C-alpha cells in the first residue's frame, strides 16, 4: 500500500467553523474510510489566523495567503494501492458539495523519485 495525502481547500472564510451537520457528514465520510482500513492519519484542520509565510530574502508575511482565492483548510493521509483508489475515496467527501476541492498527492519515501505522467 502507498500513502496519499488529501489536501482540503475551500473558498469560503478560512476562519469559519463547519456547522454541526457538516462536521457530522465529514466524520461519517472519514469513518467509512477508517472502516475499510484505508486511513493512515486522520490529519487535522489547519489554522488560517496563526500562520506565517516565509519567502526568499527572509521575508515573513502574515497568513498562508497568496494571490489565490482558496484556503487550505486541512489534510488527511489515506493508504491505497494506487492514486486512482485515493481519488475514489476523495470523491465522496462532503467538502465538494460546499464548493471545496481536494488535491491528492502521493507521499514519497526517501528512496522514491517523483514519477510524472
């Protein structure tokens, strides 16, 4: 099995907390992945307020913000045989109904190279 990180993004206010209904729906989705023994790390939500970005020249700015209109709100790590299986797990995440998106990336070990399609 390989590990893949699911990076959750949304375009809503990064300081908003999900509603109880949204939270329950997300927990049910994650529980389904755990029940299939595909959850490697449940991950966490990421702070938008307590964040800094360091750029070249030792420039430090507030927040994780860039010129984009999306915020990385959290992550989790799943274990599947292929990236296609990881994508299938991500497709049912409720964040997609709320206008969010999920980036799926393979986690590389020290001995692995980055294989580009």
